């Protein structure tokens, strides 16, 4: 696991990003993506995923191939898409 901590200008912790293998992602997150109409036919662009911890909450950042285009998709720990671009 590769880990990277980010701090703001005042030295306050902002976030920690860890690279994890797809096999380490909780099953409910994988099930959510597989059953979603937008992401169900997508494939993983990489063999790892970023797990990002922040003060506001933690999420998984996937690089997914959707209709031939790589998109970054953020999924919170409770299975909600918080960003897809």
C-alpha cells in the first residue's frame, strides 16, 4: 500500500491518500458499481484504487473506463457517488 498525506499551509492535516488493490475494496462498494446503470458496464482502468481519508469523510477514487473514456469516480464509504468526471 502506498500512502500520501497532505497538509495545508498551516500544517493542518487535510487528507491521506492510499493506493489499495481492487481486491481490498469492500464488497458492498463493488456491488454498488456493478449494479448502477451508469457504471455497471464500466471496467477498471487500473489494478488499484485510491482510498482517500478526509475530515469530511472517506471515499474510494476509481479510474473507470465508461464508453471508451476514462473517468474518475468517487464513491463514499456508504456507496454514494460524490464525484464523476
